[in-house]
C-alpha cells in the first residue's frame, strides 16, 4: 500500500486516475485541488486538501508522508513543475509522475499528423518546458505523454523518449493504469513515456 498525492484531482485525468486507484489498489489517496468543495472523499481511503499548486508551502504540507506524487494539470506547467519540485524537496518525497503531451519531442510521425509536434504547434512549448524542468531535477520522475484522450478502448502501448509515437488516441483509464504501475510497481523511473492506443 502506498500513500499517493493527486494534484489536479478534479480534472478529467486526475478524477479518472483517482477512481482507478480506488478500484484497483489499496493505496491511500490525498486529493489536492484548487476547488476542493467539488470532491466527496471516501473517508477510509482519501483526504482532501484545498490549495494552490503554485504555493510550494501548501504543497509541501500536503506531501508529508506521501510515497508518490501524481500531477495532471493545465496552465503554466513549467511554473507548476518548479513549485512541485521545490515542495517535494522540502517534504523529502522523490517519486513524481507528471502528465504532459505527445509531440513535445517532435516524436509524432507524419503518418499520424506531424502538425501535432512542438515544431508546428506552439501550444506545446509549455508542456516541453515542464518536461525539461522535471528531467533536470534529481527526482525519480516519470513524464507521461498521452495521445488525445477519450473513453474508448483501454488497450495501450508505451513508447520511450526518442521513439516515434505509435498512435493518435488513448483512453483516460489507460493513462490511469500506467500511472498505477508507475506508483505501485515503480515502473518507468527516470523516463519520459508516450502512451497511445495501438493503431
């Protein structure tokens, strides 16, 4: 059993991952959200913390006693990543799983629509900047680069940094399954992995 902090627990990936952990693990969850009033906790397995991800003091408090931190966020991702890393150092937590996006390394082949790469899509620069910040840290990180997420088939395949991306879409539950393995089995440490549904 692990203690897991989910940052961004009200978002579509955060909430799906929360539900998946409750269904498929015995892990204890701490849910960190800006609008915590939207959450109803399972009192036996969950704790809710309201806070701002850019406030590293609030984050460090929430990280006390955690074994892993999972972040699924939007906005100024590099700034958020810096705040999370600072808080993890304060709380002496090493394991971070962080959601970015496919295309941040120009790894989408032309057959899948190369226009989705950072070279053609400036929207991805923030995702790439966050990944760079995390990769430069001393944390046991896993950067997750999902395709477009949906609620379709949960089959998935994983590609490593430097390998071409394998498909365009992936289900939210597939992402949650990868995160569960990254936390409970310590898979994909010091790695940036793409996840997609096989074509």
